[in-house]
C-alpha cells in the first residue's frame, strides 16, 4: 500500500465528490456546498490549497482549512475507503493542524460537524479537540457541534 499526499486537483476533487461518505456529503450540503458549486468552494475560494490523500493512486480523503478572523476552521472529507487508513491519516492530520496553527499564530483551531457524526466526534477528541458549547441548529435544520483544538 502506497499512501501519499498531494495538492488537491480538479480531477481528484471530482473523484472524491462522487465517492464521499454519506455523512460527508450531508456535511457539505448543510453548509451550502452542492454539485453545482463544490469546485468553486474547494479550488477557487479556499485561501490555501487543500491536501488529498491517495492510496495506490486512488483518492481517499481531502483536508484543508479556512482561516477566518481569529479562527482556523479545519475540515476533512473522505470516502468509505479512508476508514482503513485511520492511523496514518491521524498522524498526518495532527501535523497538518499543528502546522496550520503555527502559520496562524494566536488563532483558535475550530471544527463544526453534524451532531450525528459519532465517528468524527471520537476522532476529533483523539486529535486534541474538545466540544465547546451546546449543539446548535444550522440554517438547513440540522444540529451541529462545535469543537476547539486544545494545544
């Protein structure tokens, strides 16, 4: 198995978009990212390039962030195949988070997830995030949880 990381391209984004896990697809829809505009959000609007993890050349997930004011908002979206590579993805995600927060000194590391994303909750806690505040409803009628990175 060859796991490597590259910058997200239109080709890898298109593959991932077609193969996202259901929970990741719903995360996108909850914030208004759809079939019609996903390329704009991840390739054009993102303030810095997203990273894609490939296993034997096949994309399994992508991670990126949006620095907004005093926060860096992190995101990881993937396919069902990414579950097989949690250990290596976790190591890389930790480095990615710490490096981005070093780049944006004084900013808080934040993540918003769907309340029903139990696997993501456990993983975020393992990475060093803690739930902060109460669950809240988004504009599209789904409950979200807010997590903050604890250094």
